[in-house]
């Protein structure tokens, strides 16, 4: 799941980079880096929440079986 998000992020980043080459006067490299880092942070957060949800659902299934 994390690798698919990373792939989506890299494609989005490359598209964003191509767009910003046209407006390079307004956007600095630090802005692109900040957006890229925010995307990575969001993907890590989503995968952590998904993993937590999986753990909780597995625990609830175990308690129902008893």
C-alpha cells in the first residue's frame, strides 16, 4: 500500500515539477520540497492509520470468537 502511494506521489510530484517550470519565477525549490515532504508525511500517516485499523479489527475479531 505504501509503495503504491509512493508511486502516486512521485507521479504527482513530476507533474507538479513540470507545471512549476512554467511559473518558475513564483515558485522556489523550497516550496516544491515542502509540498513533496508534506505528501510523504500524509502517506505515512494514512498507512499508519490503516495499519492501526487492521490491528483493531483483528483484535475485535479475536474477542468475538471466544
